[in-house]
């Protein structure tokens, strides 16, 4: 970054040739756009369609760390406000600080070390379910979302409850789909129609049945956990509510936020890591060597912390296939980016995927090469590598996610070989909140 450099402004005419390219192949074209037009681009399209796109590590540092107090993601998450309430994802200021302090210890290494056994047990149980009828082909995104949801609930809420996993997945899917841009427009239209024709039945229920159901599930979990034994995190939240330092509603909101943020991301990371093992088998031997050194056992926390090749593999997978591909913010006051001033209320996007594939940073970004995470090679790249974000709003669950990904990856490699399925159609990618495949990631599992 040179502080004097201004953002390149792209109006409709200049942006138009990019549009079909971005729609056809959004992720590689994001990188091409940054390479051609620079790491700081202001898309000046329609009055309501303006966006500052950052694909430059130094400007990312500026926004996420140096000037973080000028930016918010609260309004961006407004469509999900009924779901997320005032939990960590949307809260700000004193409430965010209080809840962050209360929740953070649940993701400390001291706490995570208690989950090692459970992580292996759950992996075993879900792998058995998916291979029950001698099935050798596994759609790994759907496998890993069930496994990771189950682990989230059993490590953070209560370990002894049988959870309605399918129902929770379905509810979350419906709630997120209903917050999409098109659905919000439909809701707006339906409200407009009702305001001029008062007799018209609501086309859109303000409260979604899926959200009502998920609320009920949360209430049931809290009641059951009180009778049995709540996990460390839920116990902390319930105690704070009993003492009156937080509201009862806050407990519900934080549980919803963990369901929103705490499993789909890690599930995508695990699925793409397994895919990477199958797609780039030549990069696997260093991991297999570390696995072999355990002589058939699973690693304990000290052993895992020394398994650097396994960590590099997962880190490279998070670089190549980042589950969260961009961070969005709204500016709370006019903010200068060099000569360019982003107005108050202006939208910005830090392109994680773009920065993870910049040739100027990585040299060979399209190569899957875990060794690039060797400390001497990685040095100086920390703001070009943002799978978990950065600054004060960095992912609170990062330590748990990293342990889960590495342990599950090792366990699944120990159980068998993972190869690309012969009938895997060309992989198409969704540009939802999480970067997933549209048509599933099928792998052949050979025990
Ligand atoms: C590989 C897995 C994961 C990835 C890639 C990931 C990614 C991220 C990213 C990029 C952010 C920052 C968003 C922003 O700045 O706008 C974030 C925030 C957050 N993540 Fe994660 N996450 C993962 C796993 C988890 C887990 C396991 C949990 C909890 C169990 C979790 C809970 C949260 C929460 C609560 C926040 C909001 C933190 C705050 O604003 O203070 N995440 N995550």
C-alpha cells in the first residue's frame, strides 16, 4: 500500500465488461479484477450499489485493525436480526465487550483439550452412519456439516443430549435463505401491497416457522441441560443470567449466534481439506508420516501442537478454499483511504479469496503447496491470509476450529483413503455467506 494511492473508481461503463465474467466465474474473476484494476477499487454503480473492494493486505489491515472503530457489520446483518438478536455477531460497544469476555474462555486451549476424545468418537459415529450400507461414496459437505453441528452442540451446550440434527440444519437453511436479497424484496413488496389493500392476507409471515421451531429447540436444550450437565459455555451463560448480569434473552441470542457461526464454517473447512487430500495426493506424504509416528493412536494436545505438517495442510486448504470469502463493513463516519474518502454509510468488502490468491503475495497462488506456511516463508503475510478475519472482531472460535479440523482430518485419514469420485460433476461454487459447492463434493472412501 502507498498511503497516497487513491482508489480506482469504476463506474457502470467500466465495470460492465466485468459483470458477465464475475457472474460466470466469480472467484477467479475477483482475483483477475484486482490484478488488473488494483487492490483498492470503488465500484460506483447505482446510488444504492456502491462498494469499496479491498484486495490489498495493507488496506485490509487499515480497515480491520487500525481504523476498526470506524466500521461496523451490524447493519449488514440486519436481515438476520430476528435470528441473531444481540449476540456476538451483531452486538457492538459495551455489550459486545461484556459478552466477548464471558465467552472467550470457552475457546481457550485449556477448555478445548477436554474435547479430543469426543471429537474422535463423533467422527467415528458419523462415518459409520454414512458408510452403513457399504456406501463407498460420500458427499463430504453433507457428512461434515452433520458431524460439526453435532460437535458444536455437544461441546458448547450439553454433551449428553440427543439432538434433532436434521431439523436444526433445515431450520438454519430456511432462516438464512429467507434473508436473501430477493426474499427481502418480496417481503417489502408484500408489505406495500398490504398497505394499499388492507384485506389482503400476508404473503410473508413476519416470523418464520423455521425460526419459531429453532427457538423452541433452544428452549428445550436449555431445559434439558439444566437437568443434566451443561457444557462450560452454556453454564457460564446461564450463571450470568441467574445473577442478572445478562438477560435471559441474551443466552438464547448467543446460542443462536454459535449455531449461525460455529459449525458450517468448520464443516466447509473440513470438507475442502478432505477434497484437497484427494485432489492433490502428492502433497499428502508429510501428513501421513506424522500420522504414522503416532503408531495407530490419536494425538494428545501436546502431540498435535507438534504436528506442523498437518497444520500446514489445513492452513493451505483454508487459503485455497476459504469458507468465508469476504468480510463486509459499513463506515460509521467518513474515512480516508489515501486520497479517497469513503463516505459515512459507505459499504466496503475485504476480499479474503482475492488476497489468498494474489500472485504478488504468494508467487504461485493456484498451486496447492502446504510448505508455504513454513514460518520463514509465511513471515510478513499475516494480513494477506485472513480465513478467520483479523483485528478485534477476529473469529472467537478459531482455536476450536483449528483443533477440530486437524484432529478430524487425521482421524479420517487413519480410517481410510479418500479419492475423487469418478462421477463427480464439475464443481460449481455458491457465493452464499459460506463458500460451498452447489452440487456437492463427492469423494470415494476406501477403508
Ligand atoms: C474454519 C472454521 C471457521 C472459519 C473459517 C471462521 C471464520 C470467521 C470469520 C472470518 C469471522 C470474522 C467475520 C468478520 O470479521 O466479519 C468469524 C467470526 C466469528 N466466528 Fe468464526 N469461523 C470458524 C469457526 C468458528 C467456530 C468453531 C465458532 C464457534 C464455535 C465461531 C464463532 C464465531 C463468532 C461468534 C464470530 C463473531 C466474533 C465477534 O464478532 O466478536 N467460528 N469467524
